[in-house]
C-alpha cells in the first residue's frame, strides 16, 4: 500500500462517526513504518561521499 493511499484512508476514517480509534491508530503506525522504510531506502540509495 502506498503512502498516499494510507493518508487518504486515515483522513476518511478520521471523518467517520463513530470514530474507530484502534483502526486509526493501526493505520498511523503502518504509515510511520512505511515512512521509516522510505527513509532507509533513500539513505542507502545515496552515494557515499565520505571517501
């Protein structure tokens, strides 16, 4: 699932009544994990300029 898809799902879920706090919390945790994975991939993809 892409990051933008998660953002859209979180937005839709947050607007629902009654609010499903557990589902919202799980989606946010999944989005954070995806952000971390993207950040690691970006760091690994950058050339090493220390040499």
